[in-house]
């Protein structure tokens, strides 16, 4: 009976040690997985931020291009109006000269 009790206690001790070892390994794996997941998340956030900033930069550049094109169009139209006014003035003068 004494041997059986010792054997039982030894088995329980071994089972406890095995359980603690398994729990330690599981904890280490969990910590490693959490670390990897955190790194991956940070990497993804960094990439998303960079893409967002790139998109904003492109949008800003497009807006500036459109504003420049608008200004160029307005200046072209103003120049055209000036040419028309000059042309009309010259026509008016010619008409007045012909009339005399």
C-alpha cells in the first residue's frame, strides 16, 4: 500500500510538472503570437497611413493642376476679349474713315 501511495504521488507529481510545462509552452506561444499580431497590425497601419498620405498628396496635386488650368483658361479668355475689343475698335475707325 505504501508503494502504491508513493507511485500515485509520483504520478501526480509528474502529471503536475507536465501540466505546468504545457501551460508554460502555451503561454510562450500566446505571447509570441500576440507579438507577431501586434507587429503585423502596426505594419498594416503604417502602410495604410502611407497610402492615405499618398492619396491626399495626389488629390492636392490634381486640385492645384485644375486651379492652374482654370487660371490659364481665364487668362486666355481675357486675352481673346482684348483682341476682340481691339478688332472692334479698328473696325469702327475704318468705318468712320469710310463714312467721311
